[in-house]
C-alpha cells in the first residue's frame, strides 16, 4: 500500500463503518432488506411494548416483564450481530476475513451480511430458553431452591447463549471474565480453607438456578436498567436524531463560536456536549462530530493528532454530562436507590470542571500553535437558529423538570419523546412522518441490543459475587494490600483509591463502560466502603474511571476512531486526548479522599459546594497550564512542575494542602513573570480568516 493510499484511506470510510469498528457496543451487521425488514418490525414492536409497559405495568411483576424483554431482545442479537471472528485486514492482507467472505453486495454496491442457518438456530434456541419460564411463571419462581433437571438444563443453555451474544457484541474479554467467575463458583470449594477467596463451593444446579431463576443474575439490576431506562432513552435519542436535533446542535455550535482563533476548538467541545444527548456513546459522538468538524479544525491549523484529541475528548464528555449521562448512570441510581435526577446532580460540578479543562486546553493550544479563525461560507446567527429551531432544547429541559417534581425518569423521558415528536412538525424537512416514527422506534430498540447482551452477561458476575461473597473478601484483600505502604489511615485510603482507579481503568480497556462499572461496583466498591467512602462517592468514582477507559491508552477506542477520521497516528492521538481529558482523571480523587471533596457532588451546603468548586476550578487551570506549557506565555519546565504540584495540592481540598497549592501556583506565576521580563517578547504571526468548506458536508475532502 502506498503512502498516499494510506493517507486517504480514512477519508473513504463512512462514520457508520468507524463506529462499527471502534465502538465496543455497536459492531452490527448490514442486513439485506429480506432480513432487515422483519428485524426492524420486531424492534419497533418491542419499542411499542416497552412504551406501553411504562403506563400499564404487567400484573405479574418486574421479573415477568424482564423475562419477556429478554425473550424479545436476545434472539435479535444473533440476527443483528455477526458470529464470525473478524480479523483486521492489516493482519492478514493476503486473504479476506471470514466476515468479508460471508458478505455480498446489494444493488447499490453496499455490503450486506445476513445471518446464516446457525444464527437462526441460535435465535430460535434463545427464544425457546427465554420463553420457558413464561409457560408456568409462578411455580417456576417458587422452585428456585429446588430446580428440576429441565430447569437446570435450560438455565445452562441460557448462560451459553448469553455468553455468545456478549461475544458477538463486545468481543471475547467479557465472556472470558464470566467463564472465570463461573469456574470460581464451581471450584472455589477446592481452594485452601485459609485463603480469603475460598468458599464452600456450589454445584451446577445451584449456579444455574441462581442465575436463571433468581433476581441477582439474568434478571437482576443490570438487565432491569437496560429494560426500563436505557431502552427508553435510546428511543428518545433516535427520535431526537431523526427529527433534526443533531443537525441543529452542530449548526448552533458553529454559529456560537466563530471569529476567534480558539473558536474551532470551542465549537467541537460544545457540539460534543450537545450531541451526547442524541448518541449516548462517546465513540459514536466523536465519529459523528469528526465527520463534520475535522475539515474546520484542519483549516484552522490543528494537526491530525491534536484535532483527533479534541474530537475524542469532546465525545467522551458527552457520556459524563447531564441530562443523559451514560448507561451506567442508570445502574448507579438503582444501586443507590436514588432518583436519576440525584445522579444528574452528582455529575453537575465534575462535568463543569471537565469542560473547563477542555476549554482551557483549547485556549492554550490556540495561542501556542497559532491556530487561525475559520469562517463558514453559509453561517447563520445564533439568535436566528434559536428562534427557528430552539425548540429542540425543550424536551431536554422537560426531562429534568419532570424529575424535579418527582416523576419517575422512565415516564419523564416518554413525555419528552412525545413532545419531540410533536415539535418535529415545526420543521417540514424533519417532521416525524409514520415512516420516520417507525424508523425511530426500530433504531431505538436496535441500539439497546448490545447493552442487553452486556447487562445479561454482567448478571453472571453479579450472581457469582452475591452467591460466594467474593465482593467482601476481595475488598479486604485490596485494603490489606494498601496497608503495606503504611499504617496511616490517609495513606491506606490514598493507595486503595489508586488501586481502584488502576483496576477500573484496566478493566475498562477490555470491556464496555456499562459492564466495567457493574463489575467494579460489586467487586471494588466494597473496599472503598470499608474505609468510610460513601456509596455515592464510590459509585461516581468508579463511573468516571469506567467512562475514561475509552480515552485511556493503549486502547482508547474513542481516540482510535478519531485518528481514523483525521488520518493521525493513533497512539499520539491517544496522548493528545489524555491531555485534554486529564482533569476528569484527577477530579474523582478529590471527592473520595476528603470530606470536603464530597461537596463536589453537591451533597453539602451551598457555600461548601461553591468554595470547593472554585478551588477545584483553580486546580484544573493549574493542571491545564502544566500539561499545555502555557501561563501568560510559553511556560518553562520549572513553572510547569510547580503548576502540577499546585493542581494536586488544590484538589486535596484540605486547608493545609490548599495553602500549599496556592503558594506553588503563585511561585510559578512569579518565576514566569520574571523570566518573561528577561526575554524579548516574540511578536505572534497573524493571519487572515480563511473560509472553510461547507461545514455540514457529509464527507472529508481529500
């Protein structure tokens, strides 16, 4: 392959292809019409059923509903997702992969990949296994302590099918974790009695029954969240997207920030935040945004890696930001037994600090690299856009408003979806015709399929942990390991939190965000609980590190997808992304290490929230100066080192540490001013604004 070909290859790939390759939760097939139509009909019908159940709950309870929900979604996974192992072409350039061999072309030249006979067989088996409890639901639940041989056989079949569905949607790692936990449950009785992990051991009947017939396994909290919250928000996101909200959010961002050298970076940041309400996926947001914004960033003077870093950081911010957050946020609400609005409030200040860090990094880069303002050829004023399409914000405000008055989130999002449907008729180009409504219902359900597979597989781990008591045992091991570094309680807490951050990050490198959060919540969170960290602090800490795994080298899928768009080096793009998102890595430490830090979650008094936010904002500014190498001008190594020390001290949020941080920051500024006076200031090179290509084009120019 020539260098020219290699450089143009990223531009020839569609956003849909990039999402399929780099998003852990969305590598779907491209079905031909003869399969796509019935699959879409089934998805749309399930969406209607889910909406119906919001207002007319089933009389037999939530587990009965979840059984129906899994019976409808699990077979669809085998039809909509590939079962072959896809080997990257760069690894086997002399032959096509198995997936490629199975694909043929439609009349318009697009690839398609229909399920084969084995996929249909697995779908039929999944339907039979999931429907089995519904045939005699009452007695089935009552005999969970004494399951029949058929119950055990069907339960084992469900485990195998869930593992295969998870493998198709997320890869081999999470199923391998599940198998390891199952082996631990079965063989744990053979471990030495004095080992912390030892337990009495469970036979196959007990393991299968606990997963299949109880409320801690297949039909536990993870699947409950997927079936009652996440699916409704994916339907809402699909309606927003099809009714033109995504296009409006991008247009508004470009119109709001223009005319300055930092405007392109600000635009990407704002657009990423707004698009997150539609996508719900960091990687998908980065790809959708990059296909539009990268030409503008490039003309402004951003390098390939730098531009990819901005795109990935903005995409990940979408998962960290209210009002939707990521799927794991709904799990937090269930675990805490709190309203989803409470979780949104927990995330408010950390979100502000995250975007403050990105914006400061953008401002620094604009000055450091002398980026240029870029003016669109067909720009529209902000006021005109808001006056014409500002109604797209109303459903988002409605969700928060309804939850504020006590309405459950699943009803709030349904009302918001209905409002968006009605408002769409104000725009003739994007009004929700019956066909578009059908497409939104189908896409909303189809988007949740990988989440269902992930949550059902995570139920295996949750079932084993609750059955064996592994969570409490592992917590004592983590705390004891942290105690090796000293007997001081503060040192023990710091090291335990550091171990937890590393563990969640490593776990997140291999499994999707939702799965990594659930696993860490049942295994790692108890260690934090034992040291006095509250449940809200521990779960939010784990949530942030689970999300940030998407920008953590060496995988960093959001950064890899952005590099595919910009044509940059993936590893250097990951480093650039890490620089932009660094505040999100450090702020979670602040709200678990000290009592004052917990006020960043909005749990204290108003004055406490204000002063801790102000100090943390100063810490983020110091951190941006340290990583960007810029204060009032280019900063030297000494100033950067002092700024880094100041950021760490300020984030500890205790009086002595804050004082030390302020002193270090003042000292850095003093040294910087002295050094600037000793040097002749360089006159920056100015340039004229250059018109960009049409910013809403659907492809990247060569």
